[in-house]
């Protein structure tokens, strides 16, 4: 099985790998029978998406770009696009979205939403600000997005970027591994 992933960022890649490791038996595979193709693709959305629809669009566009890149050579069985960002309702939340497509059929999955601390909200008014840069400043670290991410900073390390993306991966893939419920009747 070949899985194409529209990123090379370690937490996202590791989330996809961990998700497939958990469900590979549903495809009658072992984890070592899966080949991962990592491609850096554009999302077509802002660096820090500011709505659920923008995150969903970014994940889907990553899959579309990934399919174009993978048009030559062995065709992947799955295409996975991942996008994280913010959305605001009564408060502002951090969330991640995944779009998974197989044979032209795609499904969505999202992570839990984590409320952004009020102390950071004034800094988020700048649409050019990338959340990753703000989190590096707040945590007094660099490259947080390639490790635990903002969610690890917000949750004192109890939830990591990889963990929340993994939950979104499993949610997006549910129709493919739980076909009993998702097969049209």
C-alpha cells in the first residue's frame, strides 16, 4: 500500500504513520507493508488559516496538488492532506483538519479544538502573523511546530501536534476502515 502525504513536517507525517499503524489490520496489512511518499505541497490558504472552512479547503487542496504530483509512477492508494489553524465562535480555538482520498472518494476528519489563551488573542489580530512564530515567542523555543506544536504549549505537553493530527487522521479514514457503516445501502 502506498500512502501519499502532502507535507514533510514531522508531527504531521508521524500522525499519518501512527494512524495507519493502528488501522492497517483493517486492510489486511502489517505496518511494514506500507510505503509513505512525502511531498511538500501548497495548501492554497493563508499560513495560519482563520476558519474551519479555510482549514478544510487547505487540506483538500493539498490532496489535489498531491494527486497532480503523483500522476506519474505508481499510483498511491491514499492521498492525505493535513491543515491546522484557528477558528472563532464564542472563543478562539486551535484545530486540525485532515482530508483523505482514495480512488476519487474523500472524507474529512478533525481534531479536538483547544481554546487559545486570552493573553494571545491581541497578537492574533495581525492576519500576516503566523501562529508558529507567536508560539515560538511565547514558549521561548524555536521550531515548536516541528515538535509538540501550539497544542503542546497550551496543554502543558498533554496533547501534542502529532496526537491531535492522529485523531483527525483516524476520523478522516473511518469510512475506509469501517466500511460496514459507510458502504451505501
